[in-house]
């Protein structure tokens, strides 16, 4: 169950060269939202748009293809996309909201739908939730340290960052590639990520990430009825090229392996938190467990 | 699209709506083979009626709830009943003024007569804005001490926020109905759904934006999703470098941010079923799928 429920999985990439050119991998998220926007499946989407500082994303409500395109590519730091979820239905007046998020953000979204205590009119307006694969995230200052100190690249000069094959890579506009072992980045990880038990956005309508697929392609899970429906429509419209997941390398095996690694590691963290402190009688004093 | 009039020869059969309605009925019968409605009362203490308005803002959903699931047996604004009657569920809005004898008497009476007491909204749960009262106001200057109902009686379920959303109240109504009148399976689901809200009722009667610092960030659990910022009714929370920054002078102590935070509680047994639960609630409310 580490991969969650899903109706279908495949390897895919966008057929739109304009989207692919600035995409992280297969351009799945941008293409899906662009298609959904065009078809009226969504009125807009909350995405990680460009912020004031280089590589510090700001969540935006994108209501045009241009805004979506401007938000292409992975930023390895926090974009609090959920902060706009109510605003999207209020100030922006959207009735059908799209949102992309990390697994934790999609969890937050589902909680907001099932327990919408402070989420007036939000639950019924979520039209498409796209989740991305995520091992962990970095605070902005952490990413800065990785890119500027370890990779020796100025944030402003970086045009792409990528994690894969055990390395963190920074690409510059002049074509240089600076790589460091992923191990060196671990200490900059956001602490809150270490209690996360979801790698592939189990609760999204559609989830996607590079892991499992060849370079330039993404692995895509269609999970819910909504997700399955939108995915089928997008395929029928010719938005994506696909390959059966069984036929690509490294395939689902790697996704399963990484998901298991993450969950096992973080379950240990949670177990450790239960025995973190010590009471006078010698028994354990626990840190708070969010899942109880 | 304008609906075409049915031909005159068949006056009984109107086209579309009737058929759709029948479908829904059949569906609901399957899922809820139960006839007994539960009795619900709205008890109004020191609050602004905003929570009741939020309940009413379910619009036709309110009628559906009152038609099929719950009899409103007490509600100063909507029902002509003077004394608190026996009831299954009491939704209490507002905090209790210690200097108002009838409030104190009525909240005790509510506990005696209701099987389940729900603190509806932030004033009942945490005091909310009434926490800031210092008395001296016209025309009851001596009324200066307001307490969340949980400081006076035992409360079973918390539904914080100012006000709790219409959909949250709707979900609670459906779940409370399933818990009291559903099949065994439905009872189990409703129990699991309501558990975190029962736990909140045990957690205490104080809330503040500080909870995000104390119980989430300080505990190493915040991952910067921004849900708290979206849930704050007074926009006192801003996300700064991926963490909530709380304007504590603005905070009205409603508890919305902490309750909505995915790291305050997150019950996988319920969340993993989000799709089917949404379907159950939609079908209960007469909103079919495709």
C-alpha cells in the first residue's frame, strides 16, 4: 500500500513542446492544468509561481495558460499553496479550483474537505488536486546553502535544479552543471518532513513525479474517479504521449523502493518521538504524535 | 437549458426532476435503512448567532437535514419552544457569562437533557472574542466573565472556528445521525470521523494562534503547507519563509488554525476514505454523482 490506491499508472510526457521546454520532467502538472483550464474543468489553479527572490516561489492562483507556464519546473523549497485555498474561492471567485501540492499539502487539502471547520465553501469546489512525489523539502535558507555554498552557484544564475540518481544538481544559464551527493543536503531538510508517511501523494486525484520513468518522462498515477476522468479526457485530447509503466526503466520497482524507504525511515522517527523523553518513574515521555 | 414541458397527455410524469429525485431516494434508502430522526437543539449562549447563520447557510441542505435526519426541537430563533427539552444532540453556541444566572442554569440543564453536547463554534469551545471582555459595557456592566462551556460542563464534541463552516456543520449532522441511527458499519465510520473532534474537546478550553508555535512548530511538525493562513478568519497569519507568522494582537483565539492544521490531527483511517466519505455525505444531502 505504499503507493496508495490508484486506477491506472503509466509513464507520460506532454506533447506540447512549449510546455516541455521549461518543464522539470514530462510537464505533466502544467499540461494537465492547461488542458483542464481550456476545457472548463477548472477555473484556475493554485501553483508555485515565481516570487520576489530567485527560486523562492510564491503560491499564485493561475487563471491563464501564461501564468501556468511561468510556474513550470520544480522549486526545492516551500510554497505554501494551501494558504490560497480559501482565497481562490473568495477573492478570485473560482467555483472549480485546481491545486498542485506535495503529499503533505494534499493531505491538508483532504482534511480541509472532510473537516472544513474554517474552510467555508471550499470542500465542494475542489475540481482537480494534482500531487507530486516528494521525499523531503528544504527551507529557503537551506536551499540557498545547498546551491550557493555547496554547489557554488548563485541563486540568480541557476536555471534548473534537480534531484536524481543520488545527486543534487544545479544547472546554470551558461550550461555548467554543479553536482553534489544528495547526502550532503540531508542536514538542510525541513524537520516537519521527517514525520511524513506519504511519498507519492496517495490522496491526490492524480499524482506524478520523475521517479520510475526515463529522463524527460514522468510517472503518473490516476487515483480517484475525478482523476481518472480528467486523465482519460486529457489522453483522448492528445495532451500526452504515454508508455506502459511495465515497459520503462526503472519502472514501478524504484517508486515502490523509494516510497518504502521514506515511510520506513519516517516511521522510525515517529517511534523515536514516542520515547523521546523520560519521566520520573523511568517511563517514556513522548513528543506529540499528529497521527493519534 | 430550459426544460421542455411534458406533453399534456401525461400530466403526472414530469420529465427530469422526478426521476432524478426517485433515484436519490432509492440510493439513500440503500445507504440509510433507518427511519428515526435524531433530535437536535440549538442552545444560544453568549454568541453572535453567526454559528446558527452558518448552519442555515446550507440553504436547501438545511431543509434536507431537517426533513430526513434531524428534528430541530429547540432553537430560540427558529423554534417556538421555551424550555430546554430532552434531545439527542445539543449544539451550543456562545460562551457562558458567569454573572448571568440563567445562562449558567441553562448550560447545566443542557448537559442534563442532551445525550451529546457539541460546542458549536469558537466561543463555546474556547471563548473566542468573548475572552477579551472586561465588563463595564452598557447595559450590563457587571457581566465581565465569560467562559467556554467546557469550563462549566463536560463537552463531547468540539467544532471550533468563527464561525464553523456550513459544510463542517453539515458533515457533523450527517455523521451524528449515522452514529446514532446508522448500520454497524456506518456507526464505526462515524465514530472514527468524530473521534478527533472528541479529542479536541478533551484537549482543553484555551486556543490561540500560539498553538501553531507551541504544538506544531516547537514540536518539529510544521511543514509549511499554509493551511493555517487560509483558515484564519481575521487574516492574522502570514506565511513567511514557509512558516506561519502570527500577528498575535489580531488573533481572536478561535482555534481555527490549529484545528485545520494537518499536523494537529490526521487520522489515516478516515482520510484514506475521503472519496467514499464525500460520496456518502453528498448522497445523504441528496446530491447525486453524475
